[in-house]
C-alpha cells in the first residue's frame, strides 16, 4: 500500500475529514457508488462512512475484491449481485459485516447497499473518535511506522517494549526476546490502518482508560508475496503509547 499516513489521517479522522463530492468505493478493479438505507444521514456522515470503508479496502484483502453479478434467473430479491472478497473480513470487529450486496437503479447504475445497522455503528464510532481524537490519530501514526518503516533498522532491543505488549512477559525480558519478537511480528507481517469501527474501550485492562483497536495483519504465504493470509491483530493504548498486544509469550 503506497498511500502516506497523512493522507489517511486527513481522510478518516472525524474532526479533520475532507468532504468528498460523491460516495464511492474502489473495490479491486471496480468502482461502485454507495446507497445508504438510512435516508436521515447527512452528507458529511455519508462521506465519513465511505472514506473509512475505503481505508478498509486499501490493502491486499480489498485488492482482491471483485463484483459478481447474478444471472437474470438468479435474481429473487432487490439485490442483483455482490462483492466477492474471497477471504473473510478481519477489519471490522466481530458481529459487523462489511457490506456486499449490489443494487441497481432504473438506468442500470450499480450501488453497494449500506444497511442502517452499519451506518448506525459508524455514527456511534464517530462519537467515540471525537471523544478520543488524539489517541485515534496516534493509532494511524503508529501503524504508519510499523507498516512502512524498517522496524529492524529503526527500533533497538531496548526500544521494542515501546511497540509491543506481551501478557506475562516481564519488562526486563523484552530486550532478551527482541530477535524472536521481530521475526514473529514485524519482519514478515504488514499492518494496515484500522477502521474507526475497531476502536473501543478496553474493559479488561487494569487501567480503565486503555483503548484498543483491531488491525489487519497480512502475511505473504509465498516468497513472491503474491498470496496473503489475513489475521486480525489487536493494538492497545498502553502507558500513553500504541502497542501490538500479544496475549501469549513467544516461544524461544
């Protein structure tokens, strides 16, 4: 992914977002307009939603998306096709699906159907992001660093504790486990910016002000980096920093 983090922040931050002229989504090699079920949404809300959805697509998972149109005899509802992503979506939190249903208007223009349940989730997320704007912005800066810079070259063994939180690992052992941490979580994996839907308060951590979010982690399954495996990866706001959160100690 070639976009700079500054562009991403301007696009998706609730308090700095640029108003787009239309609500469209680039899905793989296709561009599709968005059709919102909730007719009470403002233009700004629609633009925020479409911008965040585009951020969710700007990665190998979204690059592989393709639009599949039903045959005439297959159409038995208002939908005439769907977006096929080929792999499960790990960007949205559990219980929230990325929209897939395609509709058309009277002249045959295609639209991606955005159900009210999804737009409601987004409007709640905008309130959360407004209340925690500096922490949300810091998350995108954090992902920019671990995704685009060379962690091996820029982070020493004494600094790795600032970028990762491993449950059960004493602070004095982070530098000892540096090589294992780098190999397991940074040398092969690419991290991509989160959806605003992924941010939430962490009710488990000892510090109730902790916030966590959900990142897409893409790991190439071939040396040519042609095929990717996708996993969700949690990041947590801890001690005033964003860190990758690992719930098990890496094995030596």
